[in-house]
C-alpha cells in the first residue's frame, strides 16, 4: 500500500467519524466513545480473522519502497465477509505500528477503493474473539441483543467493556426500556455508588436504574444529589432524570429546591437539572408537561440564566410566557443582554401561530425592534438560514410518547477519566441563538460555563458541523484526485 492510498483511507475514516458523530447527537446522558465492532464490520467490504506473522519493520532493507517497513504481515485463517474481494489470498500486508508479538490474533477489516485497502487491525484476546463470534449471531436489535452486552459492561477487557457500552449508547431508549426484565438491579446500584466510575458509565447505569428501579432507590439518589463530593455527583443530569423517573411529579420540588431556585447552586448543576427536565419533556410521560413547564418558568426569575430554557418554552408552546419574555428583553442590561436573541427566536416561532398568539408576537417583535434592532435582525438571520425550526406540533399539555426511537447517546465527548470533564469553551454570548426547536432529540453536550460571555448553543454547533462537513468533502475530493493521478506514486502490495 502506498502512502497516498493510506492518506486517502485516513480521509475517508475522518469523514465517516464526523458523519457518525453528526448523526448520533441525540441523548443528553450517554456518549458513544467510538464505532461498535458491529458497525466497523458492517462498514467494511472485507472482514477477516487472522494472526500476526511478521511485525512492521522486519525485512525492510535499503532500496525498498519508502514505507514498506511500516507494513506488518498477517495470515488470514477465517473470512467473515467479502470473500469475493480476497479470492485465494490468505495474507495481508497492513500499515501497523503496534508492538504485538507474532501469533497475536487480530480482526482485519478493509475497503475496496477500488483496490483492497486494509484499516488498522484490532488485536483480539481469546475472550475477545469468542465475544466477536457471539455478536455475529445476535439479532440486529431488541432486548436480547442488549441483554448480551449487559454482561460485558464491566469486563476487564477494555475492548469488550467499551464496545458493550457503545452498543447501549447507540440503542434507542425504547429498547433499553424493553430490557427491564433482564436488568440486574443490585449490580447497577453498586456500580452507581462507585466513586471511581467514569461519569459516562454512571450516566448509562442511572438511565438503566430509571427503568428497573423503584422509589426505594430514591433516598440513595437524593443523598448523592445533596453530596458535596463531585465524584459522587458525576453524571448529575442522568441522576436527576432517574430520580424523577422513579419519584414522578412528587420529585419536582426537591429538584427545584436544590438546583432551579437555588441561586447558590453550581451553574453546571443547574444546567444538569434543566437537561433532565428536557429529557422528561421529550422522552417520557412520567411527569405531565405542564408541571415541567412550571419548573422551567422559575428560571425566568434568574435573568442571567433565563436563556437556557427559552427554547424549551417555545418547543413546548408555552405562549403564556410571552409577556414575561418580552419584559426580560426590555429590562436586559449589559450582564443579561444575551437573553435578547433567544427571546426573539421565541417570538419568531410564536408569530406563526394562528389567532391572538401570532398577532401578539408580531406586535411584540415590532416594539422590540425599536429597542434593539441588531438583536432582532441577528435572530431573523439565523431563522432564515434554517438553523431554527418550528415549535413542536404537540400541545403543551400533552405528554411526550414513551415509544422513543431516539438513540441513547451520541458521540460528541468522551469521559475517559473518573472525574467530571471540564466544559468546552464557548463563543461570545452576544452571538447566542436558540437551539433547533423542531428536534425532539437532545444533543449530548457538557454544561456551559458560568462565564456569561462564553456559552455554546446547538445552532452554532450545527453550523460548525456543516463547516466541518464541507471541509472534509473538499479534502476528500483532493485526496481522490491525488490518488488517481497517474504516475504520482507506485503502488506497493
């Protein structure tokens, strides 16, 4: 394989990774760390098992083609997919820089571009190879599939534990609910209490506990929510959502006391509570939506944080909040000016409603334009760009369906350390716009920072993703042109 082909494979892999991340932005709790083994094999043209025969660098000599010494030689002894591309070939030379010893077993995957080009081999322990053989026999979806992966969530082999987690992270919430009879309640509780567990893992286990637990688990959850130990509060958004799932509307006063009305609460904790309320408003019918709206409205008493919930009020068609929001716009000062664009976004959606709601919104927009035309024009520009959609067609008083097909997670961040991750830097607040109102899925994202001049929003994330996509397409086209250019480099097979 030449360097130009390897570079092209890298471009393709990067494009596929970005595409996977973009399509997976869905759940506020679990975060897929990478493609699952099933996805890796499904995306490949050739899938095989084999062993390392000759590590990279062995046999290289002066006068050989540059890069030849970086290729390791593998013996293929089982073809799982793509026999037609391999023919009688039972050896593969692959760019591989690992330090595995000869005889180590590997999963080999490749793509036809149009010549067969191998991806980075994945080393397999004996147990991992058995695991791989087992997942080939599993149904494509359903509780039986997740029941298998549940047994490997805490496996000592990191390949298996990571792959099992990612299977759950990408599964629709409805399938996790269907797993209820197979869940191991006591194990989940023990894992949740483990201070050294990563926040991403705890989020998954809390989501599962919300399915199989009971009100008897609520005292434990309340104790953790009240704790000053940040390690115990890792994954707080999922913890609050779990508590509300088990306690129902009766649990709302505690969440409001600790995080919504409490001005001394950490900003990230308040944001976690809002994420949990969003989850219940969009994915479950445990708590009536009017009760959730009542809770979010309390944030309007905190102008410096009010913009966090304005999108939800529009999405859930809480048009009765219009008067409060207009006053927030009018009374905004230098410390709370970022609230103005979200308020305009709310009104832009409201003006499309029939009857008095639409007329009231149009009148308000005209008055607010006289106060701050720049903010109004900025919001309208984003609206015209298409970053914003219409409000959720369901009525505010109607519960969301529990028959969710939303993936449990999406791959935007990875909690590799047992301590909670630091929030990502955020753009200036005067560019703030509302998240996409039409979406019923909530992106997995870290809590915004308390700094009022740095807050990220879903619409800006969308535009960044589009930009990255355009850049990747350009790079990919250039890569194809370079790879197909006659005489640019000789292929080494």
